[in-house]
């Protein structure tokens, strides 16, 4: 772990001491005392690597609890690994810290990382800490392992494949809307549930591992369900048709946004879900549902891939619905 | 390669198109069209991974040429790999972009990356792009390969080992001082040479590879020669004594800061050198010099490790010199 840009002697030593325990289960991290770490995938496997940057005011709010910011940052990356079928191994954390961040904040942040490290079996192996005159900015690079050549790509969908999505869609969007003033009519428990989905997404790591060899294409839903299915449609060179009334909504979101077509379109374009959207051949339908049951995650069939290009949303009568541009900018 | 936080539809597609060519020699990057990349070290080797974050106004200036910012970011990480004896393989880039960055800036930035990719044989395999309301912030995670268990650590120095440093020390500090108004008395060529060392450090990749199995401890000089030798002293549990008059200065820096003890102390505490500081058993002295000659890099013996702790700077008569705290905060 390295550092730079501080004019407060000793400060970064304190930070290093705070983060060093997060590396103790990873021998190649050398207790964060070196400039670099070593890592190797298990025999016959390769590493899957992914990076995400988060900026205060863009991806989280300054008032969000530090442990939530820690968990959201890590889980965004875990979600990418999950969607690719990779088993989490290690991560590096680059922190750009504004002056308002103090050691107490960092202690809580590190505790959040520690809790998620235990929950998802991933370890800090390095990173960098610097001061910034701007907003708090985090960049995480996460690494997982997978048998060589088996990463679940975006590009493997075929015409005829079924479209599935894990969990429920739109909850994080609902949580953000509540933080911005919506949702007065719902219960405190429902509000808390939706806000929790915004602040602390649930990466579907176990499901992702179970989808190895079963899913033909996969990604995690971050930009919005329709926008992300657009990435699969584009790279797989297929058309994806989604039945709007099959998009799975949670009871809390149904209470907040109603349970109608308008709510489902809004949910399908909201983003920040960190569910897995994937395709599989129709012959794999029962295997998919068994894998989901084994992983303890609901999976819903929501549509089908066809010859053509782009994504269309169909109403209960099978008619195409016009969709607003937000969360839909990628095709 | 992923992205988020933009309200300018299509912008990130343009960025993706700009960066995709930088991934074409890395099959596991999938042309940056997926959420993640795959990578594996060669048989019998492991990966060495390191991360650095750079912030506008802290690590570079907004007016610095975009290709210099690109190269400095990449080279800071290449320098870490070099000091560990690792052969560069791939990197991920997380970019947080303020509004003043436009496509023309990014084109020049990407061209700078491309030039360095060819020079140092490293490839972009992924990353993330987001908008920020703050300063331009870059985080790079770089990966190299090394035979398993052979990474040159900070912690391997023994009492009796010799201390070496590559190249010349203080040039980047001189360049930064010139950008802040010093150095009126030197020639334009000398000014340009020192500024170039600040903006575009020269990672000692070939030398690092040649030091495998020869150096006992190693790191790259970023905080300042004395501060960084302090890291070796601390993790290796030795005392390091440096002869101030042997600290190698370039002719340009000698012209700018004079060639005396004061100039050498300033150089040894300036930082941003990205040279390799390393230790080796005395029995390896001639092997070290041959390795340096083979790599085409000057290497200077500047002191010795002893029993004890901390770093001391000795004058021409062998007396301890009091050193200002800057660049010296780590012990």
C-alpha cells in the first residue's frame, strides 16, 4: 500500500495500520508493507479482473454511512465478478481523501470492508491513499478466479435463448427516490428496505458460480435493466424482447411506485440494481431454476432473444412500449 | 470497460471507442466490450499487482500536456513493477473526468498511453470511466509477472549490504521547482530536461528484471530517496547510512541547485524520482554493476546497511547530517 499528497506527517501510517488487518488472510499482500502484492489463480484457472470508480455526489452521498460506502464500493465490483461466474479472491483500493475525512470515518469505513470481506471471502492486497482537494473518490480493482476460458461473456447469447434476471428490479432506484423525497405513503420498514438496496446492493456471487456452463451471456445490472440487456444484444448480435409485466418488483417497490406498467418501465430503467441479467438456451430452463434454488436466489424469466438487434419492451398484449431515454442510452 | 455518472448520452461510447484500440494486443480484454477481463501469469509465474491514484493539483498540474499525464500515471505504476523485478503485462484505468475534459483532450491522453504501451510492452485490459464534480482523478492498477516467490521485497536487506540507486536523484524535484519559478539561471535545454523528468519519469523496467536474484531489497523512489530508504530500513530491520556526496546528481540539476551538500540533501528528500533504490550483498557488487551496464542504466553505490534502525545521511567526513523533515516523515 502506497500513499502520497499529504502534508500531515504520520497520518498515512495511521491509515496503513487501519487497513493492514484487512490483508492478513492474503499471504501475497505482505501485510500491505510493500509496493506491490503477488497473486496467482489456482492451477488450471485464470483471473477475472474488473475495476469501478465511485465519486461522492455521483455514486453515493456524503452523508451515507461510511460502512455503506465501503460495502457499496466493494459490492459493485463483487457484482461484476459474480456476473462473470468468477469466485472472489482479492482487491486493491485507491482512495482519494478530502480533508473532511478523519480517522474515525476511516475506522468505520474499514470495519465495513472487513465485514464484507468475511461475507464474500475476498481480501485487500494493496492500494494507494492520497489527499484530494475534491470529492471523496474510490477506485477498486477486484480479482476472482475461474477455470480457463469459461468466463461468462456478454457476447454469448443466441436467438431463441431465454432472458432471466435475479432478485427484484428497481429497488435501488426506489431507495434513491426516497432519499430525494418520494415515498411518503409507505411504511418505515419498506422505506428502510429500499434505501438499503440503494446503499448496500447484494452481489449474487453464489448464483454467478452456479451459472457457470449454464448461462450463455451475463452481466450485472448497473445502468438499468434495459440498458444492460442492450449491451448483451449489441455484443451478441441479437434482439432482446422483454415482457414488461414479468419484470420482478419487490413488495416494497410495489407499495412505493404501484404495481403497473409505468412502475415496471421505471424500474427497468432505474439502474444500480446489481442483480444478474443473463441468457440461457431454452433447454437449460430447468437447470437454471435449479441452480437459482441451490443458490437461494429467485430468478425470473422475463423474455427471449431473437434474430435482430436492440432491446424492446412488450406490454401484456405483446405490443412494443415506447421507453424514455434514461437508462437506455446505449443503443 | 464500464462507465457511469454521465448525463451526456453517447459520450462514454466515444470514450470506449477511443480506448478500445489500446486493448487489442490483449486477448483477455475482449476489446473492452465486457465488464471484466481475464489474465493469467505464464506457467510457473505469479502476478505482481500495484495501484496508484493521481489527482490534478496534487500529482500533476491541469496545464500539463495530456500525454504527459497519461505517461506519468502509467510510469508510476511501471516503476513499482520494475522495483519488484516484475515484467509488465497489463493495466486497468479508472478515470474520473471533470467537465473541462473533452474528447480532444482524451484523444491526446489515449495517444500518450499508446506510445507508452509500445515502449513498455503493457496493455490496457479494463477500467471504468465516470464524471466527477472535482479534479481529474486517475487510478491505475498494473500487473506484471515474475517467477513464483521471487518478488524483490522491501524487507530483504541485511546488515553489511550495499545501497545502490539508479540514474540521478532530484531531477523531478528540480523540474517542479522550475515550474514554480526557480531556475532562471540555467539553459533552456537544462530546464526542459528537468521538467521532463518531473512530467515523464523513466521507469527502470529493464534494470528491475536484471536485478532479480541479485538485489536483496528494492523499491522505487517516489516519496524521496531518504524516506523510501526508510521503508527498507524499517521492514528489513536495519540501519541505512547514505554518503551524501555520493548521491548522484545530473549536470542539469547541478547547474540549477549547485553541486554541494545542500543540493544533495535537497535532492535526496525531493521525491518523484521513480529511480530504483536497492540493496545487495557486497559479494554481488560486480554482478550489480554488470546488470546495470547490461540494462543501459547508471547505478551508483551510495551507502551501506548496518545493524540498527533508521536512515542517516553522512557528510564527506562521515559525520551525521541533520535533515529537514520533508520527504523524511516515515521514520
